[in-house]
C-alpha cells in the first residue's frame, strides 16, 4: 500500500484507526507550511476541525490562515 502520510510536497490530511479499540492517529500538512499530528480519537477530531477551519478547504474559500 502507498504511504498516505502528508508531506510538504503532498499536503493533505490523513487519519487512521486500525481497529475499533485502537486510538485514531492523524497527521496534516498544509501547502502554507503548517503541520500537526494527533493521537487519540478526541485529539484527531480536533485536528480535523482545525484543518477544515484554517487550512485545506479554508484556503480555497479565501481563508488567509
């Protein structure tokens, strides 16, 4: 399987949860240079919320963050 971890050359958001009992993990890299990682379901949820609010699609909607 291809490594789906985001990098500066391939920005994006990647979330993984290997089983229902395992904690979720996530990583994000934005083309603006911001990056973050999270472990645990609640932290990954906040990572996704932050990504949507400040990076990723927010940049295409005219966001300046």
